[in-house]
């Protein structure tokens, strides 16, 4: 088995590989993870510790296709039964490349679409559209993601909600007081927190403005963000211009992001586009109420008024109003926290892992015939 992805940085799709690695059937499946971008290697140690070998194909520039040549050589030297593709650009090139292999060396192809189709560049969408019929199995992480794919493609796509290791995450709740002490957060502050990278689709500028409005209510509110990305310096500048100071803490990248989440009272996302974010599933496992935009796959996981509140996209006033409402109502927070804990088992990674392994075994058997 080979998992193939663009990078192993701190993103949602990448984290799903780690989650699967930790619960996979080690007796049946020997798995290696290959990635292109050398500096996106944050999760390599976690995969290696879980017994998944990793290899960098060294493709730092997107259209430098020498990585595909390296991959082809690797497949000739060490054939695999199945390649599971986790990036549309990587998938498109790999589909074409594998057709140049002798039939006896040609692996089955499984592809997971993690993001809404319009989020990809026009060139990537075209490449994906022209080559996706070469896959043996196509999956999407949510029904919303599938709904954005071309109709003739979507008909053949199975929705498989990838997940998190629920029991392990629940155990992290015990770190709450320690983390709050480390961050200098008083025990009576109500903490709204997020784990999201600084990218346009995450709409951090909306969250920062919403935070400013909510803090002006006079309630003891605190905001905490974990993440990195291309817009980080821009968002830090906006943070300073809004005068948020330590009421909105931007922690940057943290290896212990989920441990930091144990200090939150409420999880929040201000996204414009989403598939089914791993951080949201982690929040549910931690029993956190959610305040988020109704973007992409978020309404698939959160029922407005049950596990949390959903607000319109790009509306900082509405987001701020939801923050204030939840902050003022501890009974509502407790009810939503209970609902979150009840919802979390639906996203247990073992369910997705067993289904994926059924697919791998079936495709490997058909390839051997």
C-alpha cells in the first residue's frame, strides 16, 4: 500500500493519514506514505512512530514533474497493490503515469476528495476532471464535497467521513487547567478557540473582527488560535490594528494543537469553504460546543442549536452575536457540550479505517487476478 499526498504539513487531510495509521490493521497492511514538498514534513515523525514509512519524492515546484519519474522508478523497483491518492494535482499526474507501467506492475487507484471542487485552481480541476475516470474507487469526505463534483463523477463517489481517535482525544480533557495556566488564562474567562491555518478560505479577518465586537460587550472573553500559513503576517498586523492584544492570542503552529484545544470552552471556525475539518471532529470528541459559519460540510456535522450555532459566511456581526449568546448562557454551553460528546462517535476513525481497508483488500485481490 502507498499513500500519496502533496505534503505532510499540519493540515486536515494530512492529519487523517496519521489517524488512520494509528488504528490500521498492521497484520494485513504494509503502508508507506509518499509526499512531494520537502518542507511540509511536520507529521513525518508521527507517521514513522505509527509504523508507516515515509519517503519524500522532492517535488517542491508544482509543475516540476520529476517527482513522477521518481515515483515510477519506485513502483518498478517495489511494486504496490494499491495507491491511495489524497491530492487532486498529485492524483491527476499519478493516474497518467501509472498507465505507462507494464500491466503486471500497475497498482489499483483509490482517490479521496477532501475539498470542495471549486476550491481547486482551474488547471487542477481540469486535470482532475480529465483523469478521474482512471481511478478504481473514488471517495469524498462529506456529502457536501461530493455535491460540488461534476454530476457524472459524483454518481460514482462514495461518501466516507474520515475521523479521529475519539477515546484518545477524550482523555486530553484532563489537561485543561494546565494549558490555561501555561497560556495565562484566568479560570473564569470564556475561551473561544480555533485550530486553522492562515489561508483565505479560513477567513481569519472575519474572526478577528467578530472577536473585537464580542470583546467590546464587556464579557470575560478570550480567543485562542493555533495555526500557520501564508496569511499569518497579514493577520498578525490586523490583530495589532484592532487592538486585540492578549484577548486574542495567536499561538502559531503547535505540535500539541489538540492538547491546547482542551483549554477551550467553545470551538469556532469562520470559514468560507470547508470539506469536513479534522479540527471540528476533534472539538466534538473533546465535548466542545461549536460556533461556526455554515460553510461546506460544517452543517453535515453540526445541527444549528444542538451541538452549536451556525451563522452566515463573511458576517462578523452575526459571528460576534453568536459568541456573546453562547458566552452569556452557561446552560446552553453545557447542553451543546453534551450533544457534541454524543455526536463524536459518528466520526471515530476506526469506522473509516475498516471501510478503507475493505476497499484496499478488494482492489488488491482484483488486481491479482
